[in-house]
């Protein structure tokens, strides 16, 4: 008499037809806890065993949908809320561009979640042992035989009943299977052998990835995409005499929509002839304030008092509230912005004409705020 | 489990005469209206005829493709109803007749046939070596010839097997199918380019052939599924198909719905992304006026509704649901072709009148007529096929 705990009784069959028949008979006999082991999926087995549809699909559905909406939410947050950049003239919420990513994340999260759910719930992670492992029965059914295993957990199970049932089905090699002697907890995934295998795989994968992305891409012929026979900005060139890769515009041409400033060395003429085309409405003043705060305030101060934030690295400019500034015409201020004055450079490349005029209006508003007229108080 | 016995004897049952009558009636009414249509407005009629031509080619070539696929894949589950696909593939025989009115009205359909329009148009001039009427005629004739020849070769062996029960005929058909596949891919791609893409000769899309292919297989599968379920309900197969057969048909349709959506979206997204005027205008035309609603509708008709209609496992096993979905998919394929072709005829908005109904009636009538005529002197089951018994006993 051995004191081992009985796991179940197994029987072997030779053909798929026999195993289908056996599965039908066993399920008809009222057994619930039994299993069929075959070397490949046998068609019609689910019906023969009267298995209900697997619940695993729901995990795939839930996690798949989670992936879809998580991808959408992440992209919405990144490209609409947090860091909106215009890419190729497309709207920030460029849905068609999101779809492939949503699709991929759906597939990825659904498949990973399915595998993880299967391992965690159906295989009872971290357990990796099974009484059938290493048995003669398992060796047979994983090569060319078909087996049935009646488990002792089943309510209907009795040793004699199981043997009788298997014999009535003409099963061969009817053998009992016992739980292994060792304590169960020892056989978990946290075994040094398995952990070192995981480590080995991790090192190979990450090392391979590192090699591919950081070394391989710089080797011939994989670097052909990176180094092409063309001149990129800031690069030198052997073709042109001056050695510059970037070329200045052809003489006498201007870039589209950009008229050169025509009163470059004629401040008096500018002050006399130029008129501000804008009216000081809310939007114009907002533009003016924005541009003033960016380009003018570092030297002139936020309120035009000449209190530079540059800590004396440049000589402080005069206040914009001086008599001279206040009485000069719009055209004259516009001229200073466009052409520069004394140490102040030209801002014509940073500011469009409209923006320059808007800045002029904002300067006027600043001046007015320091030297308000009586009528403004009414 | 009710396994079909090996000594199973097939007794041929004729299809009800009412099918033939219905086919004749629909064809008669349809053809009468079609003739009137050509007298009333031959341009519009030619466009509608083109839609019907593409629809019938879809079913014909698609069915032939499914037959060849079954041989190549060694599929067992579809063998019991391969004959249904063979009957549907017979549509190929009347395609040249359906194409004749289209061919006689090429000037109404294709901008590139007008010499004065081509002259001075740099792009069209560059395309003339391909887009000219003599070469077009040769190509179209070649497509029909290839399809019909392979149809006869495959069907002849299958028919012969009913009497001789010779297994080597299956091997022969596997070889023929392997030869047919590349021919099929090339002819179908170029047929879609010639008949449909060249309606807008300035436009091009390299995925267009695959797009039409996805719809083709879907239409043939849907037509076949409908016929199979109706015949099964009335007991013409002499055995009952089980849910495993229905599930396989439904799963294949479901896969091709997804495939269509994948291809359609890929085509749209690349054009949308690149935003090149020479490509985007094709989609913009389909966004003009009331076409916008047709375009939005296409997403729902061709993808969303059949997707959810066939998503769950029980829905694929339920023959009633499958019958409805297969009719729906046939409608969706027609809708797709309408969306592809009609915006060239009426650029500002939907054109839908009695003419758009006349051609589908005629097409449907022809389809039923051909089906019942083919079924008359052939067995409904390929009784000599060595895979038949396994197919009848097929379980998932």
C-alpha cells in the first residue's frame, strides 16, 4: 500500500475517432473533472467534451478595448492638450493618423493580456508543475497517442468506477497517476534555473536591440539612409568657391510675401511718410503686447521704462516715456524697429510688418498709461 | 454526434421551378428597363451597366478564386458546397455579354478615349501607350478569356469526378489552381484598373486592385453563403449542415470584412497623409455635396454593421443571422461599387432613380437564372470528391 495521493486514472487510445467517442462517453457518464490529451487539436473535441465556450475571449475584449481608448487618450493628451504641434498642415486632432496606432495598441494589449490572463488564472501562476508531467502517459500523448485522464477531484470518481469506465471504452494502459513526492511549493517558476534563463533571454534581447539601434545603423550598408549625397543646412560644400553649402538668394530677388523695407537710411522720410495701417483694437494690442514682451522687453523693460533685464551686459536703452519718444510719429518708431538705432539691431526678420505696426500701437498704449490725459480719467 | 455514413447515397433533387421562373421574370423586367434606359440616357445607363458588370464579375471571379483556394489549401470544410461556388462562377460566361453595352459606350464613360481631351494634357499623353482603345480591347478580351478558360478547366474535372470518382482529378485541379492564382491576381488587378480606376485617368492608387479583390471575395462568399443556407433549409443537400459549417463561412466573411476595411483605410490614410493634389481630388470628389453622406455611409454599411453583425461566435453559427448578413454584404458590395463609379457621372450629388434600380434587377435575375440552369444538370454535391465525407463530418 503506498501513501501517495491519487491524482487520477489515465487511459490511452490509438485513433482520433476513438478519443472523440471516449470523450463523449466520459462526459455522458457525468464526469466534470477530466481531461483529454492529444498531440494536436482534434476537430470536434469541444462538442464531444461538452465544453462551454471559453471565457478567455472576454479578457481579450476588455483589454483590447482598454488598449484602443488608452491609445486614443494618450495621443489626444499629447498632440492636442499638452504639446500641440502642426504637422504637415493637419489638425491637432488628426484622427486618421491615430487609427493605425489605436489598432496596433489594441492588438498588442489584447494579445498580451490574453496570454497573461491564461498564465495567471488558467495555469495558476506561479505553479509550473502538473502531476502528469514526466509520466509515461504524457510521453505517449504528446507524440502519437490520444489519452483521457479522469481526475480524483471529480464527485463521481471512485478508483474502481474509473477503471471500469476506461476498460469499457477499450482503453489501453490504464494507469493511476499520483501527485509527485516533493512538496508542491518547490516547483514554482522562481527556480534559479528558470530565472537564469529569463535573465539570459533579457540580456540577449536588449543587447541585440542595443546593437541594432546604436551600432548596426552606422555600418555599411545600413547607414545609406543616414548619409546621402546631398548638402544639408549648415554643411560645407566643395562645389562653391566660398565653401558654404547654403546659398544666399539670387541677387535682386525677395522671398514671397516679404517686401524689403524701403526707408532703410532715411529716418526723416519714414517718420513723415509712414502711417500706421492698423487700428488699436483688442486683437492688435494683444499681438503687440505678445511681440513687445518677447522682443522689446529684455532691454526696454515690460513697461518701457528702460529697466533692462540683461544686468548691464548691454548699455541700458532710454525710456520710451521720454518727451522725444512720446512726440515722435508712429512712422519713426516703426523705422527704429525695422532698421534699428544705435546699438539696437533691426527686428525686420523677427517681426512681420503687421506685427511691427501692432508693436508700435502697444508702445503707444504704454506711453499713454504713464502720461494719461485728463480726458482718459472720465 | 451524427456522423454521415460512408455508404451515403446521393439522390439528385431538382431545384424548384419557381426559382427559374423568378430568374426569368426578373431578367425580363430588368432587361426591358435596361433597353429603355439606353434609349433615354445612354451615358447614365452605361455607368449603371458598368456597376453591374463589376458586380457580376465580383461574384464570378470571386467564386472561381474560392474554388481554387479550396483546392490549394486542401480545405475540407467547404467541399460539400463547392458546387454552389461552381454554379456562381458560371456568371463568368455571360460577362462578355454584360460588358458589350459598356464597351459600345466607352466614350460616355472614359475621359481618356477622347482624343481632343488627351491632346495637350501632359499626364494623359504620357499614359496613352497604356490607355488607348485597341490595347484596352485586347486586355479586356484577355481577362475574360483567362477567366472563362480556367472556369471550364476546373469545372470539367470536378464534373468528371462525379462519375469516375477518380482521385487524380483532384490533384489535377490542385495544379490548375496553382497556375490560376497568379493569373487571377494579375487579371483582377488590371481589370479593376481598366474598368474603374481609369474613370479618373489622372488619378492613381497602387492599392486599388487589392481593394477590388477584397470586395470581390466578399461578394462571392456572401452570394454563396446565402444560396447554401437557403438550399440547406429546404433540404436539398440531403444532409444537414451543422453550426461548424456556418461558423467557417461566417468567419471567412468576417475576415474579409476586416480585410476590406484595412485596405480601404490604408488607401485613404496614405492619400490623406501625403495630401498631394493629384491624389486627393478623387476623395474630394466623393465628398462633394450629397456624396459626403454616401462616403460616410460606406463606413457603416461596409464595415461597422457587418463587423458587429458577425463579431460574436453565436452570430456566425446562427443561419438566420448569417442569411441576413450575406444579403447585407451583397448590398454593401453594390453600394461600394456605386460609390466608386457614380461620382464620375454626377459630380455634384447623388444620382439615384429608376435606372439605378433597373440594372440590379436585371443582374439579380441573370444571377438566379444562371444558378438554376447550372443546377439543373449537375449534382448539388461533388459526390466523387475524396474530401466530401470528411467535409460533411467537419467539426471545429
